[in-house]
C-alpha cells in the first residue's frame, strides 16, 4: 500500500510538470487541460483510497462504541427490574412450598417456569443466580438487537427499557448495515480468506460452545449457523444455563464473535456476487460491453462538469 501511494504521487507530480511544460508551447490548449483533468482524477482516486481506509476504521470504532453504550444503558434500565422479579418469584416459590408440602422444589420450578421465563427470570435456583442484565449479557443483547438476530429469550421489561430499545435499534441497525457493507469491500479480501474464515468463525466457535455448554458439535454448529444467518430461533443460546458457571466476559466474547463473523460473511457474499457477475459476463459477453459504455458515458459527463470545454475525447485533436 505504501509503495502504491508513492507511485501515485510520482505520477501526479509528473503530470503536473508535463502540463506546465506543454502549456506555452502547445498549439492546442485542450492538451494542457486534459493533462490537468487526468491529474485531478488521480489525486481524487488517491484521496478516496485514504478516506476509504479511514472510513473503515471509523465505522468499526463507532460500531463497538455504540454496543458498549447500549450495554451500559440496558444494564442500568433493566437490572433492577430483573432483581425485583427474581425476588418475587423466589418468594412465591417459598410460600407455595410452605403451603403444599407434598411438592418439592424441582417439581414447583417446572410448574412456574413459563410465567417466570416470560419475565426473563430463570425460576430455578435462588436469588443469587447470575443476572441476565450484567454488562456481559447486556453487551450480547445489544449485539442481537443491531444485528436483528433477536433470540427471544430476553427482552426489556420496563417501559424505559422498551422505549430505549426502539430508538437504539433505529440507529443501530443502519450503523450495523454500513459496517457490514464496508467490511465486505473488496479491499479487505487480502486479509480474510474463505478457508481460514470458515475455521475461525464456523468450526472453532461451535467446538468451544459445545465444550462450554455441553452440546454436541452438531448442536453448536446449528447454533452458529442460525445466529449468523440472523434467523435466531432462540432454542439454543449461549450463557443461559443456570447450573453452569461462566467466565465474566463469556457472552461479550460471543457478541464480538457475532459481529466479526457477520463481517466475514458479508465479504464472502460480496465475493460470491462477483463470481456470479463474472459467470454472467462470460455467458453473455454483451453485458460487459454495455457496462463499459455506461462507465465511459459517466466519466465523460463528470469530466465535462469539472473542465468545461475539455473532454477526454478532445485530446485526440
């Protein structure tokens, strides 16, 4: 990249010198203007390349900052309500067991499980169980919102959380789409390959999920595919088993995996689209000629606006 930029600078300097040298001696002023026009196009291309690289970095930083802010706000809005619901269900369970001694704890948990899950509370165990709205889980939830996965196993229960979720999704979904579009840019194809990406995003994570969650590999791969395809059934979700002790950043790492895996998938889809275009051009050669004519007409129209009276075609005369 560095050598390419240096070559671009050298070409631009050479064109500028050539334009100044030919200006007093050329009988056709169009030559001087056309040289300056070519110089302008090269400089614009060089600037766009720098802006494109910077734009990718800005989008990546903005995307993760947006997820961090959303995780903090969701945690603030929902954690207290979850704690109150958890205490409420535990109190009801204790009262019920006191009145009906023929039932034991596990049998009662099966009885009230539907009502509890609707509130986003796991009825098993006690009130000291890990929160569904700690920072790691909130970060994971924010990622499922902006990527439109929506497992359905967790949702805001307070009015303030629901209102915030609506506006958070309205801003976050376009930001995520812009990030994925930029990540699928052909300039990034040199760093992500299909085979290495498949291992990194579709083979290794299911193995890790299977080990941590106690799933089979097929179940882990099924979860990965349903997640990355943004289907999100919610039948398999990481970090939700109350009988397991997860590391603090487990769900946050899963959220980061989702973002980068979706970026890799966008790149693969972009490459697949290019392959389809190549196959279409090879099958119907007329398509390439039509596209070339459209590109030439666009260049001519843009050149005429930038340099009136100096079109590339006028250089021949």
